[in-house]
C-alpha cells in the first residue's frame, strides 16, 4: 500500500520510505533552484500549487471560479486552451503511484488520452521546464503505464502555462530519458548506502 504525505512530499510503500521522482532527480543532478531566494521560491511554490489544484478541479468539472484568485485565472485559461486545442480526455490527475519493479514513487500531474487514442503524460509548469523535465516525464510515464503489456506508445509533455492565458508545449521524445532517470535512481541508492 502506497502512502503519500503531501506536506513532506514523502512516500512510503508498505510502511517503508521510498524515493520520489523529484527527490531522485535533484539528488543526482542538483537542485536547480538552490540559488533562488527563499521568499521568491515560496511564492512560486504557492502559485504552482494553486494552479495545479485549480486545473485538477476544472478537469473534474467542479472548479468554483469565484474562489480562484485573479492571479491564477490566466493559468487556468491556458490549461483550458491546451485542453480545447488538443481535444484530450483526462484519465487521472495528481495520483500518487509506486513502481514495484524499480522501487520508486511519484505523482504525475496528469495522464491523458489524446484524440488519436494515444496516452500521454502532461507535467504542468508555471515556470520554465528545466532539463530535468525530460527525465521527470519519462519516470512518470513509466509509473503510469508500466503494467501495460506490451508497453504502449505514448507522448510526454511539459506544459508551461503563462500568466497571459497562453501556453508553451515542450514534447520529449528521446527514448533514452527513462534510462537516464534509472541512472539517477542508481546514484540515489548509492548515496543512501554510503550514508549508512
């Protein structure tokens, strides 16, 4: 059974801690935000959380727009624009998942089915997606679809929602991205062993 603590952003599988996708990547590649001032980072984190929640509620058809801060509205409009233009169906959003083969966990922002029938992972961003987004989306795609046999063809996107109601889409197509994520996972495990 997977447990997720959203405050600590920590995962446990059958009572034992397991690493999350973001922790694994940051542990191997470093924290891209380490030089950002704490108040700036906290404002960005709060904005990102509010946007994610509003988009999740909007997908479910239960967003009360009167409760949405005016600063968040353009990001929701960008998500709606993306949804209209791509004509997809949300399969699930913000669902913590565990990979029993590789022993890691994560919470994909959104798993969708495109109009053509292909599945896709969308990682919603309110800032620029960094180089780690390719590994992040690969790890989430594997989490979401690893039980499928044979593995399904799927697409992976980082969607940057802009404060003007528009969006920028970044698609990741390198089949080696998951292999690179597994290398980060190996580094994570090595650091854990050396620390004990």
